[in-house]
C-alpha cells in the first residue's frame, strides 16, 4: 500500500508569527497563490470542453511537443488577427501548458524522448528539453519526493506504447 510517512519535509528555515506559531518558510517554493485566477479558470474551461470531446485525461496519454506548439501558434495568430469564433487565446494557453507538461515528463522519464521532436536551429547538438531554470526546479521537486518518481506508474503504459 505504501510507506508510512513519519516525518514531514522541512527545510529547517522558520517563519515565526506574532502568535508564537512557527512554520517552514515558502522560500524556493512555487507561489501558486499568485497564479492569475481568470487564466486558471480559462485553462480549466478548455480542459472541460476537451474532456467532453476527447475524454477527461486523454491528453495525458502524451503527444509530441511539436503538436502542442503548432496548435498554440495557430491559436495565437488567429486571436491576434481578430478571430473570436473559438476561445483562441485560452486554447493557446492550454497548448503551451501541454508542451510544458510534456517537456517535464520527457525530462523525468515519464514520456519517451521521441515526444521532444523540435528542430534545432541554433547549433549542431540537440538542446536539452529543459533549460537550466526549469531543470533546477523540476529536479529539486523530484529529489524532494519520497516516491522518487511519482509519475512513473501513471504514465508507464503510455510510455511503453510510444517507444
């Protein structure tokens, strides 16, 4: 069933409140509370529409990054041109999110390397799927996880089918 968690993760750095309560600080942690609410709602509404069309978690089976980015580019251009026949800006956000998710999953081994199918126009060597800013943060989260790689069971079937 799983390991019993005895100790909580703790950096050792404390914030003390006027009440005397203490808590681990938020330093170096993502500030999810600062995410723009309307953007999150837009993203969630596109997810809801996609779930009705394709199935709720269809996108998690994985697809190449180029598909997400091509779709995001098209939606951004259509929005920029003035088209409002679809939620183009919202769909661009969804596609960029899918590309980010795919890049992270390729990096941690949850998706096959083939999903990182972008051309390299800046050199001979293929650039890493994540830049240093992203890699440092993703690696820190993965290192701090007691599960090691919590995504592995969820995506194992998709990875095997796409190798």
